[in-house]
């Protein structure tokens, strides 16, 4: 059956053209101000840039969200406006929502809900969320993820959510919504509603609260990876909210499961090997880790270059003391020196083929690191990491992974 809602090339081209014109107008105004010797109106330009990017659902808006995530990457006026795109993106209108719901659940879809709010509770780069109640009054409030892009597979995202409920079962500081399969399709995902406040609202909370949230984020990322070979990879802070207990932050809600990566156990083994290699100065373990990940024909010089970046990434995990993630380095400068060194050295000694998995790992690491930078958490990351990899075993990981993937209806990684 043909799909009348298909994302046609002509429609995409038109949207990109409109956004390009709007962004170009902002750029032209800034250039004109410089020529006339006037300072640019950054607040106005930032607002108009955010409005232009927000009108385009998809990857360009994802880039804007990512830039707003990294502290000091942009002037404060731009950060303020672009942060709104994380959870306050321009929503799709009610007419579009009705068409999509009809296409997914049938003409009488509204009879399947006791109530369905017309205005979205949140709008993201690839879709939006509506608050609703199911007809069965014994069921709790649900979150309706009405995602709009054809490329996204919400049946798989539902399996990801079930996967995370299994992996994090019993972890009280992390909440994962339940999936409602009878109200979900390939383009519609219905989940439990999780009450919470934006994570960025706690950046000025007391240190104990900030540390509580940072520890929960660390657990939400490293526990599934070290025990099951799975990571939650969407970096921007709009995908997490904070739930309260007894008037204080109790932990985090995980809200989005579209960007999940399942790794073969041996890949996780390489992460653990590299950690121990760097910690104990064991070159054999370091080389084995790189080779496990697929690096080939590595000379001594190239290994030394890769180790510059590795020691930066692993730095907080190797340091057995309470510290911030940046440890006194300005957030805007954090990692720049190492990135420059590696880039310059690889131009001289490379090239080296970086395995494809690292694109996803780096994306996730940016998100996790930005949370710690924003919260200014002071933790012993070394001890947290060692708790996550305690009694690590490839055989145990493989067994655990196979069990939770089977429960969620997901295939093992190639």
C-alpha cells in the first residue's frame, strides 16, 4: 500500500531552501553591522537563527541542539536560544497530528483514549510528545511519542525501551517508561508518562543534588554498556528529566530510545582492556584493545598518537580521587589541546582508519561529559567506573546480553 505521508524529496528541498534563506538573512545582517562599524545585535540574531533552525525537523536541528549542549562553544545569547530547541522546538500543528494518528491507529483513534491533549507537551527535532490517558482507567498517564520522520523505526524503539527496563530493573535512581504495544505502530510510540523537570534546572542546586544526578547519569550510561554492551547515545539534555522524592532530586527519567547502539561483547572487552592498559602501563593490553576494535597496521608512532586521546577520555576514570570532570580546565577549553595534538599528528603520521563504532561512542561521550560539565559534579569517577566493571567477564557479558536481547525481541549484534 502506498504511503501518502512519505517524506518526499521536493518537500524536503523546499524546507531546506526556506531555512537557508532565513539563516542567510541573519548572516547578511551580521556582516552589514560589521561593515558599518556597529556591534551586532546578538540577542536578536540568536532568536531569529533559532527560529529558522527550529522550523526544520531533522539533522540540521540536531546539530543546533548539540552545539547548545557543549558549554562555552557559542556566545551565551545563542546558547540560550538554541537550548530551547532541546525540549521546546516549534511543534507540528493539530491538523498534522490528527492525520498522523489516523494513519497509524485508524479513523476512530480518538475513541481509544480518554483524553488527548492537542498541544504537545514537548517538541523535538524528529517529532513531538502529547500527553494522553488511555480508555482503561486502571492504566496510568501515558506519553505518546508521535515521531514524524519516515526513516525512524518506532517498533525497534519500543524494543529498545523494553531492553532498558530489563537492564536497569532494580536501579532506583533511573526510571524507564513502559511501552504500550497496542497503541504503538511503526511511526507511533506510546510510553508511560514520567513526571519530571528539565535537567538544566538543577545546575545551580546544592552539590549533593548535583552529584546525585551526575551519578545517576553515569550509571545510566556505563552500567548497560559494561554489563550488556548497550549505550544510550543521544547526547542532548532534553532526553532526560529529573524526578523528585521527598522534595529533593531522586534520579533521572530516560525519555528517548531512538539512538541506541548494541555492541559485540568483544568491543566492550576492548574498552576494559584499554582502561587497564593505561592504568598499569601495559602496552600489550593497549595494543590488544586497539586491534580488537578494528585498528590495523598500527605503528608505534600511531599508537602513541591514539594514546593522547585515550588518556584524555579515560583521564577522570584513571584518577582515584574526587574531582570535577574538567578538573580546573575551562569548559570551553576542555579537550581542545588534545584534539589539536591528535589532528596535527595524524596529518603527519597517518592516516589511520577509525572504526565506525567510534562515531557513536564519541557522540554519546559528548552528551555524558556535557552533563557533568553543566552540573559541575564532584565525584570519584575512578571508583564509579570500577564498580561498573567489577568482575568483568566476556562470557558473563555475552550471556547477559543474549538474555536481555531475547526478552526485548532484538537480534544479537553482528
